[in-house]
C-alpha cells in the first residue's frame, strides 16, 4: 500500500557539500528514523544516472508518504539542489537555488516483517515491472501510465548495504495529488481511472500482438506475490482473518436480523474463497482475456492532476498478467462508496469498454495486428466484460473485506507491524481490530447488503 504523496515537509538539512559520506536524515523528536540516506552515495548514484543536469550541492530526505500508507517498503522524498551565486564582485551577491525532487523506495528495515509479508518478493517484482513491463507498455500508450522510473536496481552498487532501490519521478512536483480515501472517489475521477486502466490494458494487448516474442519474455519477468503456492498459507490466513473480522462486525450490527442471510452466505463462501481467487487469477493469465494488470489498484495507488486533467498509477509490486476485471473489481470495491456503485457501475464498465476499443483501434489500425482487431474488440466487448465481471465478482467481496480496514483506519491508532513480525506471529494472529472504526463497520454492512441484494452471494462457483 504505497503512496507517493508528501505528508511531511522535508525536515533534513542539506548535506555539507564537501567530500566524505554524511547522513541526510529526516528527524522526528530528535531521533534518527528510517528516512536517512548516505548523502555521498546518493550524490554519486544520481550523477552516474544523470538525474539532473546540474552539479549536486545538497541532498535532503523526508517522508514520502503519510503514516499508515506503507507497510511493504519505505518511501522517501529526496530533494536534490544546487546553490547558484551571482558575480562575487557585486556588493550583495544573491543566492538562488535550483532543485529537483524524486521519490526513493527502499526495503523496510525489519527482516522478520520482510519475510512475513513477502516484502522482498514484492520489491523485486516492482523492480522487474519498471525495468521490463513499463517501457513496453508505455511504447503502446499515447498517455502516461506510470511515473517515470529513473533507477530500478536489485542491488544498489556502492551502498553500504547493497539493498535494492527504486527512484521515481515525484508526481507531486508535477501537480498530482491523492484523493481522500475515506470519502471515496466521485464519478468524474472514477471515469478517469477506468479510461486510464483501459489504456494500460490496451497497451498490453497491442504489444502482445505486435511484439509477441518480446511481450512473452518480459511478462516472464513478473512473479505472482500473493496468489501463488509460496504465499498461499500466509495470505489465505490473512484473508480468512479479514473475513472473520467482517463477519464479527456484521453479527454485531445485525440487530434487525436483516444481515442474517448475507452472513450465512458469506460463511458458506469463506472456506474456499482464497483458493477460488488463486485459481481464477492464475487461469486467466493464459486465457484470451489475459492482460498485464496493475494488481493493487486502489485510491492510495492513484494520483490525479486537475490542470491538465490526468491520472497516474503507481506501486507496481503486485503487477501480474490476468483478466482485466480483477483490476476493475479491485478498484471499484476499495475506492468507491455503495451509492456510486449502485448508480454507475454500468457507466464505468461502458466507459472502460469504449476506451479500450478506441485505444486498440489507434494502436493496431494500419499495422500487422489490424486483422485481430475485430476479434479483440469482441473478446473485450461490454457484454463479455460485464459477464466476466459478474463471474469473478467474489474477488470484489474478498478485496473489499481485506482492504477496507486500511481504507478506514484511524491514523492515531495504527498497529505496529514491526513488533508483530518480530514476535513471529502467524497470519491468524495478526488482527487490526484496534484500527477498525465506525466507518469500517458501516462500509462492511453496505458491502454485504450490496452483494446479497444483487444476488452475487448466491452465484454458483465452479467445482474445485
């Protein structure tokens, strides 16, 4: 759950500009924290990769995201600047400053937390996404999809630790902002997201048609980090714990017994829910619907700009190839409120299908892939997408129950995941009950009633 918005202004002072490795650090209550970096190493790294066109005099680090927005990596905002002085002969030489900011992502420090949450696998997958998939997708998109990636290395050469590093364009400096996750996105922002998502998926389809061998080779660089055998035991337990929390909430609010049947139906789904998602997500990868998906598309991984109007996706740790409806369901059931879903789900699916067809025509018309256009547009028609959406809709229920605690958390009462991990707790023991708020209980109730009233809980699943 990464973010690239600044919540804390830079608190670190500039480096001394001389030789030797100083430490630029964000300071909180006088204590050195996780945002420190070796200034001299960063200076050499940035210079070697030509991040800026000027000589680097100062480097300062600060938090790159708000408290509670990350648990898989550390996000830092790094300001790179040069001091410029006027002619020394002038009586009062003015000092001006040229500065550039970038986002630096590093591994979290806690080794036990890395192992428990598979943070290293996630970080590695994001590096591979930026190195292999992003350049290919951007080649077939007329609009920006992701922040510009300056550096994505699995081994930071020259650093003391040799830890992996990702350095990205600072979207905030370009006017992008995050939306309040508690409010839920309005229709206009949702339409922007659906159109951008269609552009991303169309880029995947276009590259697959026009550079099939290269596309296959690059997709091979991605690794499933959640719905795979290595992670199944842990994440199935985490999901089951989330479902139990949701059921506890529903039972507590079932004073009028309106939730009795929905609770019973969710309990029937619960035992095989993770296995169902795992099977469907992986089977879709090799199907006609398979596209490169974001994998974790919710409001915290999206930034918007009003002038000119634009939207960008980031945090690619869960990028995978599967059906596009998993991205759509993930977004809709984590980032919107029920009223919008009731009124505009059909509108959002129609906007996606229209944008996808338009983008495919632009990318494949007058190319060797043109002969596949009709078949692709049929495969991804609104009618077929809607049917696939309903067929996979249990993913929306699962991801809603899983992510809503993070959407609605109390920032003043966050669980300490490092402490939990150091105690070697299993997924079953990791609960976020201390962060469950009245807003969470309201949204879980809305979610359960929505699925029941739409008949989604009664959908028969294929035999396991």
